[in-house]
């Protein structure tokens, strides 16, 4: 379908972006890579009167390391994340997003601000305990933890007139990571996905975090799994027992691909695979 009529501007400074947003009012929308917003516009599910493109604003892309964090510009494409191996889990997850064309245009900030619980990166932000920097007019700036960013379906803590400028991801040196995703075709959204990071000491799980994709109206931490595995030997049996708890506290939506019960089954299987990979007991798939 063809989107409804809209105006377009591509400012070259953040100040000009804020001015454009103010002029456009509540019907103005930011445009990053466009792979979340434009399909909604084509389906006539979104009707912005003004698109404010961030592509010309300097300083919003790239990956650097500082004080134990990777600082990722919000306009950094998924393809850059995919090929920055030191990002660990984030690189692994980014490499599974859709296809190369989408990964070269879609951006980390656009994906996170969109807040789709079926997107790949939000759960990875939860388990790495990433932090997002939000800027607004007049130089005001605030930092939001990943756990506070995702509020509900397609709803985030990014306020009206705010722009996500940076994502800080802790390096997690010495942690193992794993990712398991189930979909019909490689470029499809995940029916269910699980990501895990594990910190081991002498074969025992010192700490663990597990994130679930498409198991509720927002990405989730599988806290029951984490509690069950923490302090246990990182062996196949212990991992399998903990993974059986993956569906606790979830509310997966049924759709044409899978019923809620099947998604709960997938969550247990994907969690076991991700944990086994993170613990080094099973290679990644």
C-alpha cells in the first residue's frame, strides 16, 4: 500500500531536530533506519504528518569502548554491530536480524525506541543491563536502564520530543553468552528467542541472566531460570532443570505461527540451548 501524505525534513543538527519536532507537534515522528516505521505507514497503521530524518546529524553512529562500556551511537546500523565481534552477545543477536539489506539500514536506536517485543535486540539489552541516553531540547539529558525502557507493546519510556542518542552496553568481560532463535525462515521475526549471559567460577554458575523475546507485550528476564541456576554446577542436567522454568510469568501472544502453549514450549527449549552455549557445554546453532 501507499502511505498517507506526509512532509519530510532531514536536519543536520540535534537542535534543528528538536525544533522540527516542536513545529510538527504530536504527529511528527523521528526516522532512523525506517524499517519499523515505514511498514506501519504503508499499512496505514501509522499516519505521521512529518518525518524528521536523523541521518544527517553527526555523532550518532559508531562503536567505541570507554570505562568498561561499549558506547554505541543510536544511528549505528545492525550490520556494524554484527561485524564488531567484541560486542559479544549484541553482535551475535544483530547478525540474526532479517537479511543483509535490513541490517545495513536498520539502526539500534530505531529498533529499541520502537519497542516491538518480537524484535531481536531488546532482550539482549536487558541481559547486558544496557543504558540508553535520551536528549531533549535545551541540552537536557537523561539515562534510562533497559529494564525501564520497555513499558508495553510498542511503548517505551522515550518521551515526546526526546531523541535516543547513545546506548551503553557493559563489556561483560569473562562472561559466556548464547543465543537461540526459532523462526520459520531466517529473515522472519522470532516466534520465540532466548539470550543468555553466564559468569562461571570453577565450573559453578556465579551469575546468570536470561532474556526472552516475544513471550509477552515487552521483552522479559526469565528470573525463575536465573534463580534456579545461580550457584549450581554448569552441567547439562542443571541447565535443563533451570530451563524448564522459562515460561513462568510469561504471557505469549498467539498468532498464525504458534499458539501460546507452543511458545511456552519453545521458550524452554530455546533457553536451554542459549544457556548451554553460554556455559560452553553445547556449541551455538
